[in-house]
C-alpha cells in the first residue's frame, strides 16, 4: 500500500473543506495550548494575517480546571479553503500548541 503524498493529502483536505463549507465565509477554530504567557496574544496576531478577520465577539479563552491548558475558541472570516489549511500550518508553529480542532 502506497502512502499518500503531501500534495494529495492537501488536495483531499481542500475537497472536504469546500464540500462542507462556503467560502468566503466564517470558519471556527479551536486551539488547545499550554497556559503560557503571551500565547493568546500570539494567536490573536496570527488570526489577523493573510486575509483572515477575527470576529472579536467570538473569541473566548476558557482555561482547564487545573490551569495547565487554555482552549482558544475563535471564529474567523476566511477568503477560501486554502486559507484554513494555511492558518492551521501557522498555528502548528506556535510554541505550546497541544491540539488543533
């Protein structure tokens, strides 16, 4: 069995996104991070780049009961499906990111 190339994986992800969502339009992201100083500001900064627009009223950051993690829930206006994948890629580069939903 052959492995799927990164290009084929991206094409498949784009097809799924385009089939399930209308672009341009709103898209929800949840980013679980370690509760470290500055991580929320870094996420806000990323959310305002490359054609993305953050709906401030839909940006919430509840913490875990232990205080170790933060769940950054946000709604962004995205121009196209590729913007979603590009944003996920930039999120992966942030220090302390545990999970992307």
